[in-house]
């Protein structure tokens, strides 16, 4: 489903500010795999997601989705097969458009279309049904501007938009980090449901180690642009936060980095 082979990405190469963001990273996800990704700031987590989505083009190595090499494809081309939810609730949606207009744009992503948003009674009924599944009452506010929604509501809507077209790969980039604990728990529950119902192949970046253990069937830890630890489905079922802290403590200077304790 998603095959990453020996990808590397360096920023400001050949200058005093050179930074190796990804170093020979390989990762293979089977259909339906849900992999959580942890690591300190600057470990390469978001760079990995940006490389998969096409926001960044890797310097070397290959990224294949459904057997097709997409390594050189720009982001808008990969949007047909990659869904993404960002950390910022303001990202991923158009605040000046209504809920139904945002849903229509997401529904038509990667499909040929003219200037029309493609809204009709049949599609509105479908959108209403999908919104009702969130249990947030948004099905009764389809004409409301998205900019009026709370952060948790926007993230729930972003999840729905990213997932209801059944992308080949779903990318979740710390999508609960900006929410209060109650809303974060709600969005986490919705994430598990949407991913499970769609059998979506998913990568989720998080700083929260308890969440990383709770969600998904596999886990990887990154540091300095490399994958330094992997837990299979069987291993992950037995993992504890202390286990992950012990792994992280093996990294030079890792014990002083408290970002993984959030």
C-alpha cells in the first residue's frame, strides 16, 4: 500500500545551515496499517509526512503508493490518493466557505470539475448523513461558515473531509495537539472510528506517548531524521509509556528532552 525505500531530505545543503531532515528512511505499510509516529522536535516526523504528501520532494529514495512511484509527483497530484489533517484547526478547511461547500470541495478532490462546487440534493443528503455520524450536530449547520466552528469541530470536519473519499493513505500530523483534553479525546475517538470503518492505511504523528500506544497497530520512533525504534502489532500491545521512555533514554541527551512526556 505505502512503500518508502531509503528516502533522504536535506535542507540548505552545502551551507552552514545544512540540516539532514531524513536519512535513508524506509517504512512499509500494508493495507489498513495504522502507524503512530513519535519523536522529539526536529526528529523528522513532519518532514516524513510532507514527503509522502508531496509538499516536499525527497532528494533520493522512492515513495510508492499502491505500487506506483509518486516520488516526483507534486502535492496536487498526490491529493487524489492522500488525505491529510494538520495540527492547526484553521488549516485544511476554507473558513469563508460553508460546511457543505468545504465538503463538496473535498469530495471532488482529484476529480475533473469546472467552477461549480457540485452541490445538489443527492450530494447534500450524503453530506448530511456523513456529518450526522460525527454526533456534533453539524448536519443541522451545513450552511454555516466553517470559520464559526470551534477548533474541535473543525478538526472533526477535517477528519471527515480527509477520510470519506477513502484515500489510499491518511496522514495525521499532531491533529489533536492544539485541542483541549476533552476535544482531543473526542477527535481521537473519531479518528479511530473513521480509520477503522474505511480500513484506511494511516500514519499519525503525535507527541503524546500514551496516545501513540493507545491508537493504531504499529509504532515507530524517530530521531535525527532516522527511524530508531519500531514496534510491531504484537509488541505494541505490550508497550507502556515507561518502555518508550527507556528507548528514548538510549539516545544521547534524550533524557533531558521532555517534549515526549506531553
